[in-house]
C-alpha cells in the first residue's frame, strides 16, 4: 500500500521492543503521508511487553499497523513460517507483561493483524489488546486475524479485546480466535454513538461471558461461533440494559439457551465442526454443515480475510476460517532472485518446480520439467491471491532431496505469476 514504511521486528533488528518502534515512528502521520508498519517475525515469538501505540496524528489512510510477516518476508529472513496461522503460538506471538496488557491502542486509527497475544497475570482484570482511543466519531481500530488466550497465571478476569470506558472508538474485531478466557470481547464503552463490529470469530471455552456489552453503542455481532462457553451476563452474555442497538445474526453455538435477540441462529455446534478443537485448532472442518456457507454477507463490514489470510467469498461461513480449495489461473514461473536468496540460507536446499500455464488446482500434481529429475509434488492449497500461501508437499518417487511432511511456501506476485518455493532440510 502506498505510504507504508515497513520495519522488520526480529532478533537482531533495529528495535528490541514494540515501544521503541512506536517512539521512533510516532508523529503527524497524516502530514507525512506514511503508515509505519511493524512486520513481526517468528524469531521474536514469545516476546514479552506492554506495548502502547499512541502519540500520532492518524487518519483512515495513515496510521500505525502491526502484523505478522508474510511467507515471503519470513523466508527472506531465513525463517520458514509455513505453519498455519489462526492457532495458538504459530508464527509471531507475544506475552503481556505480568498483570498488564499486551497492546494498548490510544491513537484514533490503527490495526493489529495476524498475531497471537497470551495474557500473563496472577490477579486483576487483564487483556490481550485494549482500545483506549479518544472519544470521537472519527476513529477506527481494526483487530483481525488474531489469537488470544491466557498464557500463564490465573487473573481475576481476562479478555482478549477490551474497549475502555473512555476509549469509545469504532472497533472491528474479526476473523479471530478467543480461547480459554474469562471473557472473549469486552466492551466497557457505553453511552456513545460508536460501533462495535464483532464478526466471524470463534469464542471457545470462555468461562464467564464470551461477550460483554454495555448499552448505547451499536453492536453488530454476526457469523461468530460460540463453543463450550458458559451462558453469562444479563441478559445472555450481552450485559447492556438496552438491546435495541444490538444486531446479532447467523451465529452458531452449542449454548443451551442462545440469546433471545439472536436471529437465524445455528444450533447444535459440536467439536466435529472444527479441525481439532481438543488441541486448540478451531479451523472449520471441511465437512461442517453448521459453519460452511451458513453465514451472513458481511462484506460491507470490512471483513476481507479469514484467519489464514484467505479472502472471504460468498456464500459466507460462520467462524474465523473459510475452508476449501482455491483455484489459480496463472502461469507457474520462478523468481530467480528469490530462489537465489533462499539458496543462500544455511542448511536449506531450494528446488523449483515449473509447470506450463493454465489452471493450478489444489491437489494437482506438477511435473518437475524436462531437465529436472526430482519427481512430482502434490499441492494442497489453503490460501488465496495476494496473500502468503502455504502448501503441504508429498515426496515424489524420484525425489531424494525432498523430505515427506516438509512444506512449500507459495506467493502470488501478480495476477499472472505464481512463485513456488520448495524447502528441504537437506543440501
């Protein structure tokens, strides 16, 4: 995006903490026409801090952003971030300081995407991300594709995301997983005209209330999966006294008594609707009849990507993951500079498979080419265009270099080119 200034947050990078990056980049971003972006790498996984994003003049076009590294960005740094996002402790994740908040946003615009936040606390009310922007209709904080959990301790109360009493901002919380928390999303903002969009999330094992809401704020609660959560506050997990400003449609749950103000509710949600809920993987199972194509069209709410970076498409589903296989119509080529960079990584061999133009569909086998004897590779693609891709590979009969179970990173650079990288631990 024009105006973005990227900084890589990694071991040995320019900044040891997020707060150092904020201090160096805050200011009048609107006049400067820039959006500082902190690209977080897996090498900093487990980073512990209470980061505060504040002090900048922001707008819808120019504001601070924090996100995970794409597959290509990770590979350029010698990392292999091939594992799926949307799962606890995958890719970059951080811990809050003891009895503190992971990230507090006090600017009026900002975005945090594709990271994990684990809460560390022994007492008090503690949060993964806290929105404390100035009370104003000119605000928009987007928190999408994130995962929240309690990492250690037993806080009196925990929430993945909280908006404060004074932080009455317009907030979009989408395509995220809230797992094992006291509360999932907690809105303490009341009596204002701001809007809370809580869309396409999974709330799992929240032991008090998956959502707390105070009246007076418009709440749009659509396409969420609420699983193994306790029926909570008055009334039915919506703690506001006035529910006239609540819109709740096409949510799925196994609650004994779903909230009365829900509409088009899908009941009977089970562990079988998820890939492996027992081990914290709440991606939608490919055979789920409760979650697939049962959602509301939320394209008007700025819900673009699911938890893995795949573009949501109609008909929409419920939960934070859009399963299914993606078809690319493109020529399959190799970017030689990228291959050279990857080949320089110590201990990693890089081999490239090329194929003729045409449709590449998940599950297709790609020949190695006339001069290549490394065999064939079976691709299972779970991501979509203009995002990092991950595919799982299978060793071909004549491939001595590729180990079964290793991964490939794919990245679509243009509308007509797909680059394919094969990573092996062997030279």
